[in-house]
C-alpha cells in the first residue's frame, strides 16, 4: 500500500493537520514539528499526491503541450520557450508528440483533459476544434502554436508561412534560379500549403520566366528528404531542377545528404537548397543551409503568456499573434 499522510503523522507523533501545514504552510508550524515531519517523510519515503491536491484546490500547476513533430528541433525550441515562461510562474509543462498522427493527437488532448491541466498549447495536425471547444467549456483554455486561427475561436501564435515561402522563392530567383522544386508534405498540414502558396506567388510574379514543380513527401523528416533527393537524382540532368525549396529544415538536410553525398551534385553550383525553420543544425550542415527563420523560443514564450492570461481571465478576447519570418542566407544558395 502507498504511504499516506496519516502514516507520516503517526510516525512523527503529530496530527494529520500538522503534516499538511508542514507541506503547504510551513510558516505556521514550529521548527521542531517541521523537523519531526520531514524526518518521518524521509524514513517512510512518502511522496505527496500533487494531482489530488490540485483537484482539491481547483487550480493545476501543469500546462499541456502537444507538438506536431517532437523530433524536429524547431518544436524542441518552442517547448523550451514555453517552459521558461511557465517556470517563472511556478508551473510545469507536460508535453507529448502527435507525430503527425490524428489519433495520437486526440489521445494526448484527452489525457490532458483528464489531468485537468491549467491550459493547453497545441501545434495541431488534425481538426481539433470540437475537442478544444470542449476543453474550454471545462475551463481549460487552448492556444494554437505555429498555426493561425483563421476564425479567431482560439488564440494563436505563428509565423507568416506564406510570406516565408515567398521569401525563399524570391531569394532563389534573385540568385538566378529558374527551375524551382518545392519539396514537402503531407499537404493536410496547413504550414506546408502556406509555404507552397508563398513560393508559387513569387514564381508567378517573377519578371523573368520561371517554373515551380511540387515534389510531394509523406512527412517532414530527414528520411523523406533523402528519398525526395534520390527521386530527383534518378532524372536526366536536363530534367532536374536548379533549386529546391524544402518545407522544413529536416527535409532540406535530407536532400543535402542525398544530393551531395549520394549523387555528388554540387551545391549550390548545380542546385541550390533552401529550408524553413533555421534549426541549429542548419548552420552546421556540411554545406551550411540557407533557411527561413522562425523565432521558435519567442513563439513558445508568447503562447504561454497568452494561455495563462486566458486561464486567469476566461472572458478575455482571443489574440492572433503573427511574427514575420526572416531569410538567413548561407552557402547552400551561394551566399557567403
């Protein structure tokens, strides 16, 4: 049987109320009582049930976070920004990885609902509107991460992915590239379609003839980037693009691996490569990667502040925060 607060009180020779005060209001208890209670806790190995305590108090000290892809360093940095903001307020962040799987995403949302977290940050994959609406009815606010809330039903913190896609393609066009391939997928991820839309806009408005083809992938991973690179290498040289814009840096790094190591194509002489996110590995690649930067830690910290504001004041209007992307030019596109 688990050790109870009553067991601690019996061993310490004090009341259950005194043990509770030592745990929650030590300033109201004598030094000798604190010493006896702490000694009993150590001897028995007592661990307090914070979940039960939070339910009784009606206020949780945890926040849930559901990431779209926990393997992507971008989301690790977003979580880090959220954790720093939460820690400053005495809160902890529990996070799960949906791994671009709607069923897994639902599992985590339901789990955090059962835990009655203070609020939920989520980079959504599927349609989560109904579930987030149910959370809000139970007093648990939600903020969307890396996704603009078009109908303003929920607050959101994101980067303008359309503008980011436009920046990437315009940079390639300025470097003299005319046959651009967009590598990305799945296309039910809003960020992917937005980045493609921005790139397409830049190509369509180019003052010189240019083309944009789509090379779809099943996911936004290094392995999918490698596979896409191999498909490009299988073409005759005259049919290959002279530039690639990848929907994120993991895809771009996989492409670099495939093109440079496997296919021995010269980057950027034969093909230029641009990614998106500007994760730490981008600058450290064998050919340093040009990328569209998102302020990942700032996104996480901002989302956490908005979420806790809504938890404290449920009637606050929702807020849509959109940061501007920044192109960071490196050697993969011929920048010094």
